[in-house]
C-alpha cells in the first residue's frame, strides 16, 4: 500500500467489506468498490444482520423483508462488480460484539484472504452537524470486525475449530479502511464510478424511497471530499496499515 495514505491510487487485490445491514457498504464505499472492481480487485461483502427491522410499512413481515433486502444487496453488488455476498442471520437491531460474531467474520476473512477490509468506524457515535446517532449495529459490526481481523483471524490458536475442522488457515489483513463521515485520512477518487454508486443505492428501493434527495446528499458529500484532493468526487476513510 502507499506510503502516504492521503490519496490512494493503488488497487488492492482482494477486498472484504463487512457491514451490519444491506446498503451500509453501498452508502459508505460503493464508489470505491466499483473503482477497485473495475481495475481487477476481487471484492466480497459480508452482511451480518438479517435486516428484518428496516421498514416503516406496518404490514411488512420480518421474514419477507429479510429476503427482499438480501435480493436488493445482491443486485447492488452485481452493479458494482462484487464477486460474492455472504450473509449471516443475526437479528437486526440486536447485533452484539460477541465471540460468535467475531468467529463468523474471522471465518470469512480466512476464506477469502483479503489484503484490505472495509468496515464502519466503531468510534463514531453521533454527528451533531448532520443530526444523527450512529446505529448500534453499525458500531458493533465495526468493533467485531476489528477484533476479528486483529488478532483472531491472524492467530491459529484463536478459533482452532476454523483451522482444524474447516481447514481455514490463519490470515493477516494488511490494511483496514474505516467509514467515518466526520474525519478521513485516506481518499479514493470515485469521479468515474459515482454514477454506479447511485445505481447501487437505487437497488435498495425498500430503504430509499426518495432517491433524488439521497443522490443529491451523496453528490454534495463526495464533492466536498473531492475538493480536498483535487478531484470531482471522492470517498474518504480512516486508513490503518496493520504491522
């Protein structure tokens, strides 16, 4: 990876995005995912919850919503060039930083063997300027992912059943990118893939009934980040190179 992380131009070989819900990765990183995939990166998604609470429709059935949102995520992933999407079945709104969750993440890390992992920054609790509290599932997903990649996926004595029973050798992740909408130290130029980001978000129709409003919000935010590095549109992350 680059010595100066402020503006990243190199493309990782294998990427794993880990998120709580369908659509989380597409809001935070779809432009980057599409950019990397178009340049040869093999990208995977791991979605931890079943997404069965994300609806204002009083007649919606949880099991139907789960299937709908998974299909939406598969469609969005196809638009972006994602190779495969893995789903866990933890209850939406109830995700905990448990050893079971960490094991499931470590399993996929050892299976796909990414050099780069993208997840939500667990330290982002709220944003006064934008008026939101970060979903507890987002924070739990980010913390469990950090714990899984260091040290649990790395050490063969952690979750020995993965090594001895499933044949999944330990794996060390080189770089993690954390989505944090308040601060960044790493920027990816998504000028050529911003439209694909919007197409991917449009695939999440059950979650985004007002796409023009969301598109403008994404355009404004990506434009402001792009100004920091001299491009039209960018996505920004907190980047950690793990030694």
